[in-house]
C-alpha cells in the first residue's frame, strides 16, 4: 500500500504464496487499491505499483481477511475522502484492539 505514495514504480514479486492464505491477497490488494485510484497491475506472483498518485476514499472489501482490513484502515487515513471497509471487524481474529490503537495514533 505504501508503494502507492512513493515516486516511481515498485515491483513486488516472488509472493505467489499470498494467493493461498485466508484469501488471494494479491488479487484483493490490487482490486482494492484500484478502487482507491491506484495505478496497479497484478502479476503471476505479485504486483506492479506505479506510485506518486494520491489515493481517494472508496468502498473496499476485506473478504474477511484481517490483514487486508488492517492494511486498508491505514490506507484510509492517507486517502482523500471516506473509505468503507466491508467486514472490517474481521481484525478481531488477530488484533481485537486494532481500531482503538489506530485511533490513538491519529490524535
């Protein structure tokens, strides 16, 4: 997600194992980043992110994957506008206090 804010192109490769975790994390990251306005393309084993463009709020789907939900909660802080995360409460599986802690960081 942070590569979206960096100037230039970031290539993430050799990450095919992320396709067989709680969800296909590569496809979901690409889908959600695109929804937020990122210039990103999926590859066989990762993604290519062309950074330097601002993200905007969007409706993103966690697919009930706690790591996806946490990633896009952080992305929402840096994006313009509002972001809604579908099934955002799935973070409770690994970090029940995540949103409380995140809120503390924003004050």
